C-alpha cells in the first residue's frame, strides 16, 4: 500500500492504477534515474524558495530598523 500511495503522490498515476502495478515495477520507478533527477530538481526549487523567503525576512528586518531609527529622531 505504501508503494502505491507514493506512486500516486509522486506521479500522474491514480491510486487504483498504482494498486494494480507490481511492487517490483514501482520500486524500479523510485530507484530509477528519472525519479532521482526529479527529486534533485524539486530540492533545487525548495532551496530557491527558502532563499527568497530569507531575503524577504532580511528586507522586513531592515525596514523595522529604519522605522525605529526614524522614530528615535523625531
């Protein structure tokens, strides 16, 4: 069941179709180079998103510092 669920989540296969597949075939799918390449691409996307969020946090932090500085001078 775990292999079929994973196949349904990580591919365009319905759970019903995944349940009909041989476990050895599903294992080959997950052990293959195309799936490994997909995982690496996904990890790269997530790293990019994390970098964007970190930059936005830095901008927000800097805006707070500027606001405090301006408030002190008034």
